[in-house]
C-alpha cells in the first residue's frame, strides 16, 4: 500500500476566546450536563465521562466492562442479558443516566452520494435519498433511520455522507439502555465517532481508518471528520491468538502471551511466531488492498441512484486504532 500509515491520533482544544467566555459566563450547572460516551464492541462495553469546567474539559469516570465471548451472536444480534448487565454496571458508577451511545458499524450502512447542485436544500436531499435508499443499500426506507451530512461542496455540485440503520436495531438498543437505567441522548454508528475522534482540525484529506477489534476490523473511509463508507471484515486480535495456538500446539493463554511478547517482528528469534501469523496477516492485507482498489477506481453514485463519473479523492494515509493495533510490528507489516 502506498498510503502513509499513521498510528497516533490528534487531540483538539477549544479556542482561547471560547475558554474566556466560559470563564466570564460559566454554563449553569443545570444545563452543563457531563458528556458520557458509551461504546459497545464485540466483547467490551467502554464508557468515558468528560466534564466541562471554567479551565477546560477534564476526565471524569471511565472504564471498560468485559462481555462474554458469545455477547455478539452470529448475524450481529446482541446477547441482551449480558449487555444489560454490563450497562447497569456503567450506570452504577456515573453521575447521570444520560449518555451518548454508539451502534455497531457492522449493522449499519454508510455511503457517499453526489448531488448535481450545490444549492439543493437539506430537506429535498433527504427526501431524495429516502426515496432511492434501496438502490444504495439492502434496506427499505420505511424500515430505516437515516442521517445525512454534507461532506464537500464545490461549484459543480456537492457530496453527502449517508448513514442508514435499521429502525429495529435502534429500538432494540434503546430498550436495553432503558432497562439498564440509562437514557441515550443520541445514537451514532461507531464509525462516525471514530472518524471524528481521529481527524485533525481542518483536515480534509481522505483517510482509511482500520479499527482492529477482538473479532472484527472496521474499514472506514473518511474525509476529515466525516465517515464516507464503512465495512467490517472478520479479522481481529482474538483470531490471531487462535491461529497461533493451533499452529504451535499451545493453549490460548500461552498463544496470547507469545503474541504480545513477540508480535509481528520479522527476525530469526521470532521465526516461529511470525511464520504462524504471516498467512493470516497476508490475507488481511490483501483484503485491505481490495477495498482500496475499489475506492480508488469507482466513482461516487448520484443521490438518485444513477451512476456518475465523479471521482473520489484518493486515500492519503491509513490510521490504526483499536486494541488489536497495539500488536508489536503491526504498522510496519502493513507498510
């Protein structure tokens, strides 16, 4: 791959003027609700609280709660009792029931559309996308909840990112949160939150974000903070551990230890571990290359579903995130 691999993320700070305004006119305590994010992955529920003060934003409660191995069942359905139990534990340690929650990337659709005119109104754009939704994704508009974000505006037209999630999925998660004593302020697909967290201020280049989880990897194509397309493949840290255990004839615990200790460092001393993981990693790299090839050679469809020759901006860099990306030598292997 020719794109630059980047393994760090950027932090953002508020403006000096904004900080002074908060100092002079602090937000009333009644209105200054803490921002508590809840992320649900295949095997873990993570939560983090941000508290706004006159001197800036500080970290409040945070942590992660492991889920059982069967928490995410075949087909992406959730183990309701396990998730509800984990969310009740979250509720017991945070100060407010109000949370901003993520939905799993693999159960939603994110795609980019081109608009022929930069002057089209948001309401008209949304109606057009709803009418033609089934031409983009296998989801009827009557069964979907959608969000539209204008990603790029030019003299020849504009582009928008569309997020569509099954209404039944949102209702299922909403019910589980309510059972657990939590009140979601909003839901958003995890790929959207990851894109916004990684983008540097003012960055409008296109990047591929690889979020490496325990069992799955999300491939997110984003322009700055806006996710334009996302897909999920069956690859993760747990799969590498299992591959290593089978190849070397050791237990999963021992394979995990060897994986963490030696990683993907190509050396004479690490020949056994590297050799056992090389085939699985090679297949992963080929799958990434396939997605990159498709992105770089296929244009953006029109919002009406018609084909268009509008070129996509080429991927400038690759970001790695997620627990699986911490494996020694992972970034070098991809590069």
